[in-house]
C-alpha cells in the first residue's frame, strides 16, 4: 500500500507539472550543466538582490484541473444570458460548428504566431487574404487591412489617417455625426484630445458648415436609419475632407456600399460574421481605404508576392515591422491584429458563400420588417422610417415595457428621451418576434407573424430605399463559392492548417513574445455560452459572473505586479501602453503640470514604445545605452535634469530588451522621480518577473501586462491580445472609463481607449485559469524555469555562437541574444538565411534583428521540455556546422542549404537539384529528429521587394494555389 497522504494522492499540483516542460530530474540535470544548485540558487545568481521579493506572493495554493473547472463553472453560472436586442455593434451569432471545432478550438490555428516567417504561415495568410477580400467587396473600396482591434479604435485610426492624408492642411476639426455609436465617439474623443484635434458633433448634414480635415458617419446609424450620403460625401470631398464611415458588415450584403457613395475610408466590426459577442471581444475590425491612402494605412496588410521558384506566395506587405523602423513616426502603435477572429469571419464568409450570406441578411431584414409592421399597426411610433435590422420606438411607457422585457429575459436598448432600441440578428427567430410583440404591446395584441410576413411578401417593404439597394455582385471569387458543404469546408480549413507551423508542432522560441503553453483546460470556458453570448452593455446584475471573474483576476494581477489597481480595458499590449501613458498625462494635468510632455525612451526599447508616446501626444527623447546594453545612467540623469520642467515619464522594459536584469533599474526609477516624472515599465518581459520581483516593488508607477504572453492567452496567428494596465494608487483615478457602462469607480468619467468596457473580456478566463491552477508556487516556478531554460540554451550554444549580452554572473534572463554578425563577415551567411534554414529543421525562427540588427533573440519559455530544447540546440549547432562549410569554401555562398532555405517538396522533386553541391537528404532531413517529424514549408523563400513593388492584396486565382 502506498505511503502517500491523501493530499498527495489528490495531486493538487499536477497541473503545475503539466505546464512546466522539464521534469524535476531534467531540471536538476540542466541546473548541474549551467552551474546552479537549485532554481532558488539560479534566481539568486541572476536577479539583483535589491529587487527580489522578500517573500512569496499570496495567490493561493495550486489546484487540479477538475477543481479549477468546477470553480469557474460556478462563476459562469452567475451570468444570466438574456436574449439581447441591444445592438450598438454587438449581435448574437450562430458560429458554424465546423469553424468552432476546426478553427476556434483548434491549437493549429490559435497557437500560431504573427506571420513574420511567411514561408511557414501560408495557410493563415490565405485566410487573412480572404478576410481582406470580403472587406473590399462589401465596402466597395480598394485596399483592406488584415484587421484592427475593434470598431471604435478603428474609428480613431481613421481619424488619424484622415489628418495624415487630407489636403486641407490648415484644418484641425474632425466632425462626428451625432448618430454614431456612443462608445465610438468616446474613443475618438480620447484620441483627438491627445492629438490636439477639435471634435465637433452634430447632425450629419451640418458637416459642410465647418472647415474640416475629416468626418465620420455611421451606416446604418445608432437608431437604425439608412441614409443616402452620396450628395453629402461629394460636397465634403470637394472641400478636401476625408470621409470615413463606420459600417455594419451584415447590412452591406443588401445595401449600396459606402465606397459607391464616395467614402474614403470604411471600417467596422466583423463580429457578426460568426464571432460570439463575448462581453465585448475579442472581435476583428475591418478597415478599408482608397488605394491612394495605402501608405498611411494602420496595422497589417497581407500582400501577394512570388517565391524563388516563381510561385505565388503571400506575406505581410509594407508595414511588416513598421514600429521598429519608424518608431514615433509610425502610422500607428499597432503591433498586432485580431487574426484568429478575422480568420473566423473569413471562414464564415467562405462557408456561407455570397448567396448564403445574403439569405441571412435578408432574413434579419424581413424579421425587422415584420416587427415594424406589427408595431405600427398597433399605433407605435417609430423614430426611423428606414432600417436594416434596428427599430427605434418612441414610447411614453418605456419603464413598464422594460420591466416586461426583463421578466421575459429580454434586453432592449433604452436610449434617452423615451426611445426603445431593438436590433435583430442572425439568432432571431419568428417566435422571438412574437415575444417582442408581447413585451412592447402587452398580451392580447392579436398580431400574427405569418400573416404579417404574407402581407410584406404581397405588398413589398420600403425599409431599404430603392436607391440604396445593393446592385453589384460581391464575393465572386471561387473561394467563396465552392466550400458550402461541411466536408469540403473541413478539408479546406485542414489544408490551410497544414501549411502553418504552430506550437502544436514545435517550440516557437521568439524573444520578447513568450510563446508558452496555452493549456486546453484554460481554453475550455471561452466557448461556454455563459461567457461567449453576453452583450457588453447588458445590465450589470446579469453579468455577476463576469464581474466576479474580472475582480478576482484583477486582485491576482495587483498582487503579482505590486500595484494598487488594474484597468482591464486595453485589448492589446500597444493599447495598454497608450492607456498607461494617458493615465500619466491626466495625472500631470490634475496637478497643473499639463506642460510635462516629454517621454524618455532608451535606445533598446520596443518599437511600440515611441509610437505609443506619440499617440498619447508626447515628445520622444531617446536616452543612450552602454556597451553592455544597459541604460546609460549618466545620459539619463543629464537628460532628465535638462528636461526637468517638461519631463512626463520614462518608458523602460524590464528585464531589458537585451534579455538581462539591469542592476540599476531602481536608480533609473529614482532619477526620473527626482525630476518629477513617472515610470512606465513595459510589461512585455513580465514572464521573467512573476513571483520573483514586480514592477511596483522595483519602483515603477504603471505597466501594461501582455496577457497573451505571460498569462497564457494564445497568440492566434497574430491576435487576439489583451493588455490591461496596473497602476499605483495616485494614477488610479486616471485610467480609462467608458461612456456606456459605469460600474461606479472614480475613473468612470475618463474617456475610453477601447470599444468595450472590459476589452476582450471573453478571453480573460484563460488567464484566470492559468493563475488559479498554478497558484503561488506554480507562477514563481514558471518564472524560474523560464530562466533555467534560457540559460541552458545560452550555455549550450555559447561554444558555437557569441552571446551579445549577459547580466550578473554571466546569466541571462528569460531570453538571450546570439550575435550572427561575425559569422556574416566570415561566411556571407545572413541572419535571414539562418531563420529560413530553421524552417527546414521544423522550427520557427527566433526573433530576428531585434533589438540589434544581425542577431537572433531566443526565448524558450518554461513550457518547453528538455527534449525539445535539446532538439532546438541540435538544430542550431547543425546549422553552425553548415556555416563552417560555407566559410571553408566547400559550399558556395550563393548555393548552399542556408541560402536556398527553406526547401519544399518541389525542390527535391526537381531534377535540377542534382546540380546543387549538397544532397536532398541534407536539404530536408538534416537530423534524425527532423526525419521523424517533418514539417514541409509549402513555398520557397519569398521575394519581399517584388511584393511591395507589385502590391496586390486581394485573392489570387485558385490555380496559383494549386
């Protein structure tokens, strides 16, 4: 009989051992190799003593998966999922099960990274290209982005684009029609204040009365009215005004496109194309502009290029690493997109096809016609006389009607002045209309849905004006017309998945991006209807589960960061940077220091830092780093002193972007505070802090947290992300608020930075589960194991590649940078060659040429086992051997496995391969591990220059893929 206790047999810490890759025995073997006795000893050797936490956090004990699921199930059950007719950009959807199972719940899609290595990302690139095609077809414009964060932030980006490209250079007014969604106006006003723009709000037709650089209109508007803006847009464009339109994607199946009316930029949420409401997100925004504005587009754009064999290949065009190149002059601070959600929306369009989509849109519109006809027949007054899906009813009986609605588990939109808003959607059924009649009119009204429908069929409907009925065909490309059977759709999704390398195949060792395990148990609750089907503007008493989840997660994050409060709203890391800087800005203004507008940023900073500072209306001053990559304290002190009267803050990453714990971080904070500034500590490298140190303990005032890095939300092929900010008490009153949802906090009056009050709320259960299951012991051990894995790789590779930066005791933090520049000089082999050759070995390349050109930054994370680390190390050492052959002249500089990488099946089937100085075996099976589990790139190296010179961002003929 076992001598274990019951507690031991209950295995409360089992998840901890599942999350952390190396076993206890493997950890000890690795510790012995690098010269440390234990994880605690390694931590003491690596992390400066003065910033190490004096005691463990108080998160709680680790718990088992079953316990965690039971606990969060209880939380979910506290949410009341009513039938929602609130609308305002959020609608019920029916997620096709073939997409739910094969994309949303499939690690082959949700664990992939942003497609910086396009040769091993052709599947998701094709899906995103489809999304761009949908966006262009429906809006009637020329060039679409790969997605933005949400409709409201897309509006802010449209305003910024308008200012950049408008020829009305002296104008400083941006006009917003007064029937735009309130959360959109909220975000636009917040951004405009930073830029110094004046925002004028009024009836749409009054836009011509102002000297503007841009204007924003909603199509259809918040009350449901459909307006023909053709004449107004012509007048505005004649006055050099950039016309931007927030459009409903589903309505565009039936309505004349905004592009045909003369709009310059059209954007909106793609949420109702098969993505659940999720209490606000994540959702992909579409963003489309005229071709002449392509160089000013925010975010990512997927373009068509060629590979070295002349075959069609896809890649990110133009803005591939815009922030790192242009920094504060970048078009935006956007570092990611909403690719997983954009892919879901594009697959939704592919699965239904143009006719299926038009049928869904027509059904929604017909139900709205029936609802309107019945209400009017009973004497109700409608605010709008045209509509697609939204009816607004003027009533003196709003309170009683709303009471009946709540009793029937129905949410209506209650606007000012006694107006009831009712927005129908894909999930609305004929019996729902009958319920709405009962709710609004009371029982005994005598209305019959079938009879009303028959009358509309016989006599027609005027809900969509004849001049605004869509006449042109959309989605004519074969991709949208051949996968309407589930069998074919399943195979299409699988075919694309097979072209992509994700975490379900091998480690993705990207420095600064923390591609760790996204455990299945953490992901499960995201699909539950209690989390997925909640409207973000529902009454707070229906969202008690979400409130509890958000509060508990916030408490965890407060303890982990050492801050006093957390704001959950920012829905990406870059949004978190922006939100944190706004809090600093408002804090200074509250003290009469509005003139403090200088942001100090070290040379080594992430590219989003200067872009975010510019977005927040700050002036960027760069401070120097020394030869070891640390902040040059003398230069920092001199600039802080010189700029003392105008110093707002510093943005600094810790551990540094160079992958070391800088010894002087406390002194950096003290210097900036001495001269009246605040310290923004970038949370990108939080995976090396949790449980060991914290931003608050170090002395910082505000940080964003990449929940999609440190806290296990998956990267989704380039999004979703989540970037809440932690703040010290004095900054808490200045974090983002929201115009619609006000839970009663001091910051409620502040402007919003995202469309929804809690950002991408539906993915918060992932991070909650991650922390809950690991507990105090697990989150600290995760950090320590990340340090162990990084130092193990560093020491293993050190005899073969120089390591650029190390900290105390020659240790690195959770990532290390290997310097390839000396090898390039002796062999001609570039960092690009090594990155592409790693694809042949079945690996995604580490981060290339950031933060130092000619380097690779490697971050293994705590989730990778010693077996996988050794496989990666073997690949890097093998590649070093290949470089040696180039150095020795055995292989020509322009004809070797590295220069020709990656290799495809087409390569080794080609008889011309026989003339190469290396074998097919060396090309595609360089190690036994590769032979046992081969990943085949589907295209050869892509020509970036060709793609930018011949910009094409729409679907290509199917024959090109075949």
